[in-house]
């Protein structure tokens, strides 16, 4: 009987040691799990605080329709601003012709006799180094083209010419300008009247071998 009691006491002590050991292992495991979880939370917080990082949960996809509408609004606004700037262009200063200016307006030619008298003696057609005229060509809403023609002659070398000085300060070219315009001063050889084309022409100019200066206005003369 005494030996049985000792045996039972030994077995209980052994069981108690085993249970105690198991309890320590469980506590250590829980502590390690808690430590790892805490480390993961710290790393996540550090990543969230990095510059340039944004939460994927907060981001939202771009609506293609909204993006298209924004582009259309921007394009429409740009066109409106362009039209407004164009409408705000300063108006052209009106040119008032002098009494003896050769003026072509509304298919009518004024002071035609002055033009033809100059043509007969200026440049290579004669030896006149003093005559000069002003030609004004009305282009409607675009303003007027002004050309000052002056005859020159050098007796020592027997050479004559016509100087053409352009004034475009009262003229505004259109965006699709196709008209042939003298936009720089010219030296031409002589002047003629082309009855077939119905044009007064300047010949042998620096940039043009033949330049159509004005219509003859034969159908609507204004002396």
C-alpha cells in the first residue's frame, strides 16, 4: 500500500511537470506571434507614410466620358479666345487719297491720264528722271495698297528705270492670301499697258519679270 501511494505521487508529479512545460511553450508561441504582428504593423505604417505613395483603396478610375468632356471644353475655350483676339485687332487707319493720286476702286480707275502720261516717259520708255506718281489700289475690307512710282535716269550710262516704293501700312493680308503683292521696294525697267489682259504692267523688276499693277478699267473709266 505504501508503495502504491509513492507510485501515484510520482506519476502526478510527472504529469504536472509535463503540463507546466506545455503551458510555457504556448505562452512563448503567443508572445512570438504578437511580436511578429506588431512588426508587420510598424512596417505597413512606414510604407503608408512614404512620399508619393497613395492608398489603392482611395484611388478611383478616370471616367473616359469626363476626360473627353474636359478636352472638348478646353478646345472650345481656346477657339473662343482666338476669335476674341482676332476681333480685337486694331482697325486699319483709313487712307484719304490726294487729288492727283491714281486710284483704282470698285472697278473704276481715277486719274488714268496721269498714269498713262507717266508710263510714256518713265523708265526705259524715255529719259525722264523727275516724274513720279502715287498708285492706290483699294482692296475693300483689307484696306489699300499704295505704290509710289518714281522715274530715274542716269545720262552718263544712258540707263533709265522706275523705282517702286511699297506702303502696306493701310493694308492687312488675309490668312489665305494669294494675291501677288510687292512687299518690298523694287527697281523696274519700264511700264506698259496690256490691252489683251486689260492690265497695266511693270517689267523687269527685281523680284518679278512682269508685275500686274492695275486693271485698265476700260469699261468703267473715271477721268
